[in-house]
C-alpha cells in the first residue's frame, strides 16, 4: 500500500490540525467539464426518464445513471485512487450522531435563507410558486420516497459534489472549494426560489465532509436532510387528511405540498397576527441557531485530527478552467430565465413548453 508523507500545516479554517496527502487529484478543468456534462444530461435526459418511468423509478435512475455514473467513470478512466479521492473513510458513531443533530437544527436556519430567497423572487416577479416533490400517501409509498429522495439523492449527489468536484477545487483553498461546490450544487437543483437555502446546505455538508475526512458523513447528512423533509411532508398530508375527516374548515390549506404564494397569504394577516408570527419564528430561529452552533462546535472538537489536505500548492483559477464550467452554468441560467418569464407572466406555459420542446429540453 502506498505510503504518504505526513506533515502538519495551518489551514484557512479555524484551528484545524491537518495532515497532507501526496496523491493525485482531479484538476479544475476536469471537474468543470464533468459538471457541465452532468447538467446537460440532467436537462435533456432526466425529465424524459421521469415522464416515461414515473417520478420514483425515473428519479432514482437519474441519480444513479446521470449524477453518479459520470464521475465514477471519470475516476476509473483517468486512473484515480477512487477511495482516496472520494474520502471513503470510516468515521466514528459520535460523528454520525452529531451530524444528525446538526442537520435537524439546521432546518430553521436553511428555512430562513429560503424565505429571504422567496421574498427576493416575490419582489422581482410578483409571485412565488412553492412546489414539492411527490411523496407516497401510505407506509410503502413513504418508504419508497425515503429511498429515492433520501438515499439515492444523498449517495449519488455527494459522490459527484463533495466526492469529486470539491476535491478537484481544493487546490484553490479549502474555503473556496466548499463555497464554489455549494454554489454549483445549488444551481443543479434548477430552483432559483430555494437557491440560497440549497447553497447554505451544500456549504454545511461540504464543511462536514472536509472536517471528518469522510464522504460517508456527507451522504448521511444529505440523507438526513432529505428524509426529514419527506417525513414532514408525509405528516402534513396525514394531518390534513385527519382534519378533513373530522370536518375542520380550511384543512386543505394546511398541506404544505399545496402551498402557493406564501407572502400573499401573509398579507391577509392583521398587524398583530403578523407580529406574533414574526416574533414566534424569530425565537425559533435564535434558539435552534444557538443549538446548531453547539453541535457544530462539538463536531469540530470531535474531528480535530481528521481533516486532510492534498499536497499541492494553492493556485488561482484560470480562464480555461472557467470555460469548462460555462456550458453547465449557462444551461441552468436558461432554465432559470424560462421559469422567471413564466412566473412574471411574460410568456404563458404553453408557449414556453413549445419553445423548450423545439430546443429538445421539453
């Protein structure tokens, strides 16, 4: 087994005792091209898979074939050490416990970022459209949703982003690699109404993976976040069904999956009601943010010797590196523009469908 020279170095993250590995890592140009390929595959193939095979099977195949398979082939074809590049390393039970708590208490924080994001969208386009992924209505459907939305997304997306892309960008510095990867991660979800929250989530997971030196932590964190969201939607559906059965008026409006323009609903509140809502959620945010900080601190202390850097001098990003990311980024921007035009009422849905079909997207 190859031996690595180890040396302590100061990192650009607070108080991390680091070890340096002299191993081959993907280049920035390579991960940029890989990102663009995956985005293009998602745009042109994923929708067709889900239309033809249904959301669950089509979505699972999209994750495996379009998101995880390309980076796996890339690593194998270019003869990288898959285990070391991806950080496939064991980690302690305490880390998994702390990550579960971190992801649970990060929900209100990420939610605030999403609210700010939606407020900006409301100001720009005059409306907000909240859509949720379909969740099974019974126990079997719920478990399938956990497997598709939680497990497959958590494994496959972490394989690509925190496994390969963040690794390739680490030559720019740890902080930059985490933030740029989080931005790319947010873009590929094709929802500018939740871009801020998805970016924050990606940055948090990127930090956890780097700090623990284990992609398993990233997969578990991603799985936990998505599964908690699925569970919340499922419970909301069941609560709505129960309220409708007992004849509570307005029960259908409780279901989060049917939510429309939340700001339009808030405008119906009186000043006192709105103040109560703001104060309540502010208290929830402050308390959960404080608890989140405690668990993050505990995670940092518990992983003080786990983080590792690649043994390579830091370098700036070159124009040719940026170019490789552009096809994917421009494709996402095109989707954003189309969605924005429809939300603003500039183009109706049928006209947009014809346009997208003409260029092969619809």
